[in-house]
């Protein structure tokens, strides 16, 4: 049979419940420390995020529709709905290269 709770036993929880409570507490602390670490890493790695200089206008060849844009140091690329990548010069906007995606 089960014994009644003794008045001198301040923690009546079974051992497995105490272990589970400790594991949950440790996991919570670990997640908080991890989140703080990620935030600190972002703040120290990107302290002065300078915005990318975007061109005023992008003139695509006739019939091309842009799907995505990406930027390089002295060029920018436009992915079109015709599965082509158009590479433009950042300084003057001239078309440098066209890559067909198969």
C-alpha cells in the first residue's frame, strides 16, 4: 500500500519528476543563453550595416520580366521569367553577360 505523506518530507515528488523538472530548467536556461549568444553575434558581426547602392532604374531587354535581383561588387544580376540571368554593369547599367538556365 501507499504510505501517507510524512510531515518531515518537504519534497513529496518522486525522483523521476524531480529529474524531469531539472532537465526542463536546464533546457530553458540553455535556450535563453543560446538566444542571447545569437543576438550578440549579430550585433558584433554587423555593427555598421551600410546599405547597398541600388541603381535608379534597370532597363531590361524587350519582353523580359524580372523574377529576382542580386548584387555583386561592381555588377547586379536580374533573373528573368524566361530562365535567364542578365548581368549588368553597376557603373553605367550596360548588359555585360547573359546566362541561359537549362
